[in-house]
C-alpha cells in the first residue's frame, strides 16, 4: 500500500511518530510523509493537491483537527483518495478546531479513535469503519529512546498555552497565577489566531518536549498533551480555560495503539 502520512504542525507530529515508524518498518507499506508546517490553509491545500497529482497514494493518514490537515483532507477528498483519520470524535469546545475535526471525520473512510466516548460519538452519526485504538502518544513514550538528562537543574514548570480561538481569549493572568513565580519554560504556541499575544519564544522537538515534561514540577496550560502525553508520564497538570473542554483522557495506555492502526490498514482494500 502506498500511504502518505501528513503532518500539519509540531502538534500532530509527536503523536504520529510511532505509527509512522511501524509503517516504515513494514514492507507492505510504501510512501512518504508530507509536511505542511507553517502553511496557510490555501498553501496547504495547493501543496497537498500537487503532491497527490504527482504521486497518487492509495490512502492518506492524518491526525487531529488543525486547518492544515483539513486543507490536505479536502484535496484528497476531491481526488477520491481514501482518508484514514486518527482522533476523530474528540471534543474541544473552546477551539474552532472542534468543527474542523468533525469535517475531517466526515470526509474520512477509516477512523482510528482514542476513547470510548469518541467511538460512540462517531458511530451515533452513522460512520462505519470506526476502530478504537487508544493513545498513540503512549507508544512512543514506552518504546522509543527519547529521554535525556534533566535539562534544568532547578525546579521548573512547563507552560503550553494556546489562544482560545472561538472567542480570541488569551488569559495570561490565569497562566501567571498558576506559575506562582516559579521558573517557567514556555512552549511556542501553534500559529493560531491570537498566538502572537503569547510570550513563548522556543519550539522544542518532540524528544526535548517529553524530557522537559518528565522532570517538571507541573505542566500548565491548555495543550492536548495534558490528555495525551502527560498522563503516561505521571506529570501533575493544571488546565487553564475552556479550549480543551469536553476532551477526555484516551483509552488504551498499553503501548499498542500504533500496532492496531497498522493492522487495520493492512486489511484495507485497495
């Protein structure tokens, strides 16, 4: 199977790391990863459309809910390329990503969900080919060589805070109250509306981010990592605002979500 894995930003790449590795290690699958980082919706659409025209894949694999992914999925949908979607059925009521996630699910032929609630939501809408696989972030944390030495000697907290894009809320006062004068490592936000108001200066690799989390005193903000990576690392978390309202901690922390994704894809008819 020729499969194109699409990443729209740093936010989804971490969760795609281990599924990508298993697909690359399996001789049944061929293909490549298409990066759309930093692209506008229009740029992402045109890049994906050109890539699919140059080398048409049998399927694309995407994760999540961002506008870059919606653009690529739209391009694939119009070319009648089957779409496999990880993370459909989730809810994030404080972000416009919520509606985009639903639109991506509507165009997808194959659904890999991370919780019972997400599975119930999609099946209640009549979607077929819905598979409960669990949390792919756990796979990477358990099986990959990512952990390094403690990066900061003194105690610190990690802050990953995004604008609440439905109403442009950026509540830095609440974030600073949670920091309580402690040393804070700010993770650069995704390029959403309102992100320019957030004082984060550095984007970390996935390995560096996980290492920061593993040693921190607290993880503060409204990142989806509070629900995906942090529970596996046993990190104390403080959720700020309503961006992630409605999201639940994924099911299946057994390190085998990526294996389930691979096995289902192997059975997909070409």
